[in-house]
């Protein structure tokens, strides 16, 4: 939801990743469909530089840790941060293509990889190993960042295909008065606990 006839932030893709236990994930937005995955037995905590890829046992939303040179590895961790209980409360760095919420489950679900809930432990901000980077500024995916484009209907869009009613994001701030020079359409968002900004500073594309 948004005010001033303008836009709300579109969250990045969220997926699931195994860490020796079952993990829960959602894709396509803050309230996307959920799934779960089991790991291939890797132990230890996620670190920057670790890689992972889809888990065929938990398709379509499951992921598992893999070596960066293993077949099936599709992304690398740019940052590892807190789980973020509330949607939108985690802000990954620019260039993040995947937001991976890691959750721990105990008991039978951890052994058979069945779908179920878990306790969120941390979030992995991942970047694709391929040349496809929807999280790059202007590419139309990932979290909203400076340099992205948004439509007048509150959706992030790829700048290359943006229409006449689209706007360029010049900044993400807490108050309108903090918007940078050149801002002509400060978009005030409705309150969302945990989101690091409340105003999208924009100008026509």
C-alpha cells in the first residue's frame, strides 16, 4: 500500500536453503508461496562466499548448499544477516538476486524434508553465478535500490521496458525532506515495521 498516488516497495525473491536441517522459504514477494527443503548434510553456519543451488527433492522452492564448483550451484552468498521475522525487515546489499531465509526444524521433518515450518535463524543474500542479475539496479527484480524504476501502480519494473508513467528511484529515505536534489515525486509508503525507509524519492524516467 502507498500514499500520494505512488508506489510501495517490491520485495526480492526469497528462497529456501538447507543447512543440515529443514529450511522454509517463499518466492516472488513478501507474501509468496512457501515450501521447504532438506540439505545434503552440510554442517556449520553460512558464510559470505558460500554457494548453493536448487534442491530437486524440495522443488520448486527448495535450495541446498553446494560447493561453488559443483554442478547445480546457482548462487553465491554476498552477505549473511539476521533472519528478519517481519516481511521487509531485512535489507540485502545492492546486487542481491535472492533473499534466502534459513529456518531450523527438528524431528521427523528434518529427516525426510517434508514441508513444514521452522525457526528462522538468518538470511542469506545471494547473487546468481550466471550472468542473469535481476537484482542489479534497473533490472526489474530483487529489492528496490537506487537506480531502479517503478511504475505508478507501485511495482518495480525493468528500466529498459519502463513506460511513460514510470519513475526512476533516486533514493530511499525515512522522510521526504531527506530526498536528494532532482526528486519531483516523493512517494510516501504506509507504515511497515522493520522497513529501513518510508519514502521512495523518484523523478520521471
